[in-house]
């Protein structure tokens, strides 16, 4: 789809301004989709971070059950900060797709 007008057997100087404008729009759209896809890598990191936080919480409670409340507060704080990074990545992806 991106290079459909190049398949025509016309000389490059025969391409009209409309074809060039359409080609530029398609390139910008492709760049937006690639950029938005790359920003979602931050979501993968957040998922790994959240899993790591709660696995450490379970291990800490298993070692010392009397510190359950203190460990849980720290885990919730870590979860909130990690989830904020994921929301920032998602916000950037939406900005790339819809605002630019």
C-alpha cells in the first residue's frame, strides 16, 4: 500500500504533486504507528517491575510474617510508582497517534 503508486510504470518526473503528497502522508502515518509501537515497550518493563515487586513482597512475608503491614505499604508504593511509568508510556503512545 505504501509504494503502490511506484509500481506503475511511469517516469519519476511524471508523478504529480498529489501522488507525492499522498506518499508523504503515508510515510508520516507509518512513522506514527512505528513510534507508538515502540513506546509500548515501557509497558512491558512495567509489567516485569510489578511482578518483581509482588514476588519480593511474598518472599518477605514468608521470611518474616510479623512485618506484613510494613512490607505491604512499601509494596503498594512501589506498585504505584511502577504503574505511573506505564501510564506515562501509554500517554506518549496516544499523543504520538492522535495529537501529532
